C-alpha cells in the first residue's frame, strides 16, 4: 500500500494589505460620514466649509449609511 502526502498550504493575507485596506476604509468613512469641507479647505479656504462639496456629493449615501447631516 502506498502512502500519499497531503500538502496543506496556509494562505494568509499579508499584514500590509490589511493595514492598507483599514486605512482606505477609515478615509472613506471620514469622507462619507464626517467631512464638512475639511478635505478641500487647504485649497479653497473658508469657501469649502460654506459649499461642502463632498457633503453634497455623498448626501444620499450618508442617509443610507445612517449618518445624520441636517
């Protein structure tokens, strides 16, 4: 009777990939949920807080995600 070797490979996600995805998620959460002009303030100054460009672009997504914004 012949014996067969069974190779079990452990496939794991690299730690750098997890950190990168967590950073992308955190940035996305900030953009959708909390940005009130902060991202464009260095470029447009106080006008960015008045216009809230990102807020208006993600307005419906904010409500769908459960973030109050009014």
